[in-house]
C-alpha cells in the first residue's frame, strides 16, 4: 500500500511568541446591552446565538424529561401527563430541539465565530445580515415559545396533514409560522458562510488548504440554502390550508396528503445533514489536534462532505416507504440511500486512520470527539436497517427509528457541539475550564446516552410504536431503563453549564493557543481583538501540519498540552524545553 | 488596506471594492437560488395536480381574468427594462436618470399590484374562491338545472347572466346530467384545488413584488442621499437581480395559471 | 399477562419469516463493522496515547488512495447486499397474490373496523370512548385463517393512520381518500397485536387491535356468523345470525322466550328458552319428540301450534308469518342456531314487550324459577 507523503518536511520556523494579551478585545471594547444587541461583530453574534441556543436546549431538554418520566408508566395510572399533554410535550421537544437548537447550533455559534478567523478575514461577508439572522431566529423562536405557552402543538414535529391541517385543536398556525421564520435565519447564515468562504479567503488560503471545518460548513450552507426554502413554501401551504379551511393537501377536493410528505421530507432529510455535517467538521479539527497528526485523506474527507450534501437531496422518500409511494419509487430511493451512506463511512475510516501512530491525549474535546465516533458509527449503521426496504417495513415509526436518530443527532451532533464548545472555549472567552469536570461530564454523558437509547432499539424491534404514551406492559422494563439513562444524561448536561459558567469568573486565563493547534484562529490572542488579525495573514501550508509542527502561517507550534499538565495547558515549557518543538524529530513513513 | 485610501463606500471588513462588489453579487445570486427553490415547491405541486386533473384545471384557468394578466405581464417586462436602464444610469453617475428609472420601475410594479387587486376583487366578487363561497355559488347555479339532461341544460339561459357567476353557470352546465366518473364531468373539488394554487402562487408572488418595490424605494432614498456614486452602482445591480427574478417567476407563473385553458371558451 | 419480552419477537406470517434472517444478517454485519471501528479506536487510543513528556513525534501520513478506494467500495458492496436482499423481502411483502380474498379495514380516530367479503363487520380494536355503545359490544379481532393468503385493503375516514403488525413484521400507512392494499399469509395460530404506527391524534396510542389466526374451520364458522372467534360473544355484525338477532328483537320474541333461568334471571318464562336449543331433541306435547333443526324452528315460528313442547301451553301468536319474509325467517333461524346459554338479552327498556304482553310473571308456588328448556 502506498501512503502518500508530500514534500520533504521543511525546516520549521520558531514558534511565535505569545501575543501580549490585548487591553481591548472583542468582549470588552464596548459595554452595554446595546453594544451587544446592535453589534455587527461576528464573534459577538456567535455568542448571542450561544446564549439563545443554551436556553432553547434547556427548554427542549425539559420537554424530553417530561416525556421520559411519563413513559415510566405504561398506562394512565402511571402517567404524570394526560395523553394530550404528552403529545404536546413530544412535539415541543422535537420542534425546539431540531429547529431552535440543532439546525443553528454549530453553524450559528462556531461557524459565525470561526469561519472568518479560519480563513484570515475580518468578518463574514455580510455582518448586518448576520445580526439580522439572529433577530429573525429570535422572532421565530419567540413565536414558537409563545405557541407552546398557550398550549403547544400536538401534531409531532413532522406536522402531517390532514391531522395538522384539519383535525388538531392546538395552536398549529402560530407554531408553524414560528418555524417558518426561523428558516429564514438558517438561509441567511448559510448564504453568509458560503459567500464568505468564496470571496474572503486571505492570500494563500486555497480551497485545498481550507480547514475541513470550513469544507463541512460550506457543504452545510449549500443544504441550508437550497433545502430550507422548500420547507418554507410547504409550511406556507399548510398554514393556508389550516387557516383557509381548504387546501391542496385536502383529499375532499382531490388533494393528496402524501404530497405534503414529499415536500416536507425534501427539506427535512437534507436538514438532518445540516445537523450532522458541521459536527463532522469539528471532529476533523479536534482529532488532528489531539493526536498531533495530519488528517488521513484530506481530499476524501472534504469531498465526502460535499457528497453527503448533494446526494442527501436525492433520498427523501426513504421516510415514506410505507406511506403510499409506488413500488418502483421505493426501490429507487432505497438504492440512493445506500449511496448516501458511503461518504459517512469513508469519513469514519479516515478519522480512525488519523489516530494511527498519533500521539493522543484525552482532554475533554478529545473525549467528546471519541464518544462521537463511537455513537455516530452506531447511529449510522442503524440507519442501514431503515434504508433497507425489507427491514424498514417493520421498523418504520417504531422506537428503532427514535433510537437511530437520537444516536446520530445527540450521540453525534450534540456531542460534537460539546466538543466544539470545549475546544474553542478558551479562544472565545479567554478562559480555561476545569479539566477534571469536563472529562467527567464527557464520560457521564456517554454512559447516560447509551443507557437511554440502546433499550429503544430492542423496543423498536419488538414493534413498540413511536409517539405513544400508552403502551403494552411488556415494553415497560425497557422504558424504565431508558428513563434511568435519561436522568444520567440530564445530569451530564448540567455539568458543563456549571463549570463553563464558573470558568468565566474563576477560570485560568488562556493563552493564544492552549491546544497547540494549527488553524489561523489560534494565531490570534484569546479572546481575539475586534478585527481578528493585526495584519492580513498569509497562508503557506495546509491546515494540519502537526507532524512537522507548523501552523498555517508557517510558524512553529507551542508545546502541546500533554499528560502531567492535565489542568493547566496554559503553562508549558518553551520551545527549547525537553519536549519543545525544536527538539522534535520528524519521521517520514515510506 | 490603510484607511487613507478607503473609498467611502468600502465596508470595513472588505479589503477592496472589487471584493465587496463581487461578494454582494454572489450573495444576491445565492439568494435568488433560494427564491427559485421556494417557488419550485409550489410549482412542482401544481404540475402534479395539473397532470392528474387536466380537465378541471383547464376549465378553472379559462375562467380567470386574462386581460389583467396580460397587462401585468407587459408592466413587469417593461419594469425590468427600466430597472436595467437604472443600472446604466448609476454606472454613468447620472443621478436624475437613475431616480427617474427607479421611480418608473416602482410605478410599474405598483401598477401591477393595482391591477392585481382589481383582479382579486373581481374573482372574489364572483365567489371564485375555494371553500364555502365556491360551493354555495355552484349550488345556486346547479339549482335550476336539477333534473335536466345535459342537452337541456346546455340550452338553458340563466335569467341573470351575472348571478350566479358565469363560471358557476358554465360549470353547472358542464356537469348537468352527468355523474362523477362520466366523460366530461368536472369535479368541483378539483376546480377548487386549482383555485388554491391560483391564490397561493399569485399571492406569494405579489408579496415578492411588494418587497421589490420597497427595495427600489430604498434605492431611491439612497440615491437621493448621495450614497450611490459611480463606484457603487453594484447596489443597483444587486436589487435589479432580485427584480428580474421576480419578473421571471411571473413569466412562468402566468402561462401555467392563465393559459392552461387556452383552448376553452371564456366568459 | 406476559410482562416481559422474548428475545426474538414472535413471528406469525410468511413476511415475518422473510424479515427475520435479513434483520439478523444486517445486525451481524453492522455489528461486526462497529466492533471493528470501535476496536481500532480503542487500540489506537491505548497504543498511541501520549505517555511521557518526551518529544512528541508523529509521522506525517497524508493518506492512501488504495485504502480510500478499499473503504469506499467495500462498504458500498456490503450496503448493496442489504439492498438486494431488502428488495427481495419487500417484494414478497407488498406484491399481493392475485386471487386472495379481500378484507376491508377502515381506520378512524381512534379505532379499526374490518369488513369481510360476506358483509361481516368486526371492530378490531381501539379506544372504547370513541365507539358507539353498539360498537363497544362488538370489539373483537381481525380473524384470519391460517396458511391462506388474504388481501387487506385499507382506507381512513379522517387522518393518516398506519396498520402495523409486529408479528407479521410489516405495516402500511392508511390514508384518507385512497385505497392501499397489502397482504398477509399467517402461518401461526394465536392472537397478535395491531398498533397504529402513524401519529393520528390524542389517543393514537390507544388504537391497538388484535389479529386472531384460527384454523380454517373456525374461520368458516366465524364467516357464517357463529361468533366467538372474533373475541366478542355476539354474533358477528353483518352475518346472518346478526340480522336474525335484529329481527328477533324487532318481533320482541324474548318477551316470552326469556333467558334460561340457569343464566341468572328470575323471570318465570312463558315459553321455552331458546338458548342452546338447536340440535336438541325436544319432547312434544301429546307424545313423541322432534329434533330442533332448521325445519322444526321454521315451522315453530310460522305454525306454532303444530308442535308444542311438552309442559308448555300453546300461547305463541300465529301471525308471525305475515311479519317476516322467507329470507328474514332464515336469518332468525340462523340466530337461534347461534344462541348458546347465557347469550340472550332479557327484555328491557330498549326492547320492551309489545302491548298486552306480560312483563313480569311470578313463579308458580313451589316450583323453582326455572322452566324446562
């Protein structure tokens, strides 16, 4: 087998001196509520999103807690909610978690914050559009919250008519309108990121030297741009039918409710790739940094993100195999779904190969990332059961599906979000958090997650339907197991809320590059100044040159945080110390 | 990137004007892509039902007010011309011409909306609206024809040519003496389905026209404030891209909705 | 009640038998793949963890075209085996055999109704609060014969439901405005659950039904209206016996032919109980006996004085012939054939006795409250 190495390792430049902590950085260059609410600084907007997202994650989490507690009892005797309340709770959980948390998550927080920095720009292409996207998001979110407070919706996040258009007695229209509005925020963010990456890369930052995080966000933005408008028009048509009393999905006048499903899933399937691909970008960044190696197969990983984005638009009807589509449609969509599974598999293998012969440490970002790798793999392969026609006709709409998508969305994306948060926290806030508690929370979340969702695969195989507060007694023991796991998971989520907040006040001040990473964002002080870079950076090499110890500007890297300095990566030997980069040997594998 | 050589229109986060204009143009093209996807959802839905229910859709289309649609098409195409001329005026730095062309575009857009409002008023006045109004009007037309054979009904003259509405008279006569499933029977529900599309598609398009007019008026304000010098003509170009797209969408929408029943007699 | 789940879920149809190997094959292959990845990850994390503060030295490995090709093509081929086998199972699950008898199932919020070719109707299950009182008395099961293919055609009266049968390993969305069909060939006797697998509103989770797979003879009895198989004691709605039951009540036969005393009532009957009568040999007044078959029953209705059971007075009205057609007579006879002990409903306000008929009779002194059958 031929393993490619590029040119000979060039002689490395000395590592940069630690930049002096600037007196004025983006957090303290202006004070007051209006300096935040009217900011056009992409970093502040990223933090605005962070606060909102944390709030809505909590709301969605509380809804999940209600659902799982209710599921401890298999009939009305053991319930804490009426069936109607339960239906509203799981709908709220789905809508809030998907539209208000998962879809914006990494693009709106880390994408906004770091895309310009990673490509050496001062801001995104359209800063005012960026701020507007947050306001649009908040407007839609407020409308959704309001509709939840006045009773909520009980249609499930999938909103299928005729139930949602004609039969549900809940506040469907305001809720759907809220979702509709947040969709525009998603489009704005995607547009901004795509134009930024096209037009604002600094000299030397070719497409082939872009960090994989940027490739991933580019692919995500492509989906956001082209997919979201389709669900927008679908929701408009749904609202028109509900408000007007007649519409194009109404069988009474010749309409077809299955048409809604086609239009809905045409967006909602690519939407799940909006949710996971940014996480994959984060994994590439963290794995390379914490194993001190180049990514294995940069081009494959980059193009697989694009492949997922494109092929992801061709598979929507795999949600509809039993919904009334034709036999040949089912055959076609199952085949296409098999194709879309391949790029994800390629990524997992490339990531695993990246670890090979690395030098691995296990701080919180890495633990979250490793947890992602395990849980995403399980989630991904369980998707194959649903892609396969012969098994989907049994597993469709059972807890098997619920377990599958929670594995990829929570075990995958939420863990990636946690990883990203922990990785970039020192850069965003200038503080380090507790190494011990962050590692502990990663382990607790991983264990809690497993216990919550593995029993649900069993339930699904045995046929327990989704969205069912009442179920047969023989399913109860697995439901209890699942709820027990959920309580551990909930505790695990609480921990970062505590120690990350505490770090803002009591955390050690972070250096510019505490993880010794190669990206351009780490070549700025922590926290960065308003315009990121003192002078325009010039990129001279690719993004993951850990093996030869250069960052993208061609300078050396500081000592990576290693075992022994567990709690204090900010302090390290200088470059000439025993493990300094000046003393490193570079080994080239033939 | 020193401050002293900044053009006043250069935004702080761009390195030079070329990058800025290039980014703005790309951004607008991407936005147009989202608009195309937005409309494509309802266009695809329309196409599906048009394929399944050709008779009803042709009939319903033939009952719309065609002359307004034709006039509106002329307005919009002309407005695209004036918009393009506005770009030229901006490139030449000719402020009076720029303002003139922008205002003409806005005026033509407003004329479009005005005639659209008239068209809607006509349709609503005739109860040609899906739902209870439609069914009631149709029931009134079917009343006198109950029990008649198809030929008898064809010869029947309603005492008032306008009440019930002409479309209801035509539909009732078409279906007189026929049962669902007979050749030539037009299911009223499916006619309503067409109307759902008609109002939704033209309504959403109208919203886009209004937004476009708003953007043009903003451009007028910017031009008056002197913020569109020769170097910054691309602002006009970017808005014009949007306006042209809205025009293009109409050029697809209009034949689909208004010319589907081209071969049929109109009232 | 079984409160634990078996390891392998119960299988009861040919589709389920096709599903199971495919499912476990995918489990095995994906399980192996997952273990492989996790194993490699674990190995790398252990073998390549940074141990000392010595120089950090890693090789500069950029990739390998051959490996990329390998782990692109291999997963794709594996996924395609899932696809091909999946299509095979799907094809057999959804292609309905051409001459299978058709049963209609209607879904509505929040219950299932089934209708058989002969007109028999059963409520398969659902939320009792959504049913009429009459329907509630008819909750039963979808009765299917074993080892015979049957086509089931579905439609919804309101929103989208889904008829999911875990034991058959398949489900199908039930849509308003359009018929959809699938087929089953059950191959195991027993009772199996039906769940609604498309969220349809508040009591979606109560839309639970039963399928009962019975031997062919029991199925035939069910079709003829003998009842029981569908799970409720009443004659199957739509069957001959059911129609006979309605005539029986219309004609108020039970005002005299009150239920057998042994069934717990204390009314002194003025006429023999008809429960369990069919097929019995009855002693006749004036000697001799007769077997209570269809002919005897018919004659007893149209010409009641011809044969009077020993110990009873000839008081049955003789004008019923003018009140029933021949077809209706056959239905009444079918009902009496169906009647078993404890099944007759006593006269009550819903089916009052005709004007002039005795409502309550006191038992003669010294005798038990029962009468002879």
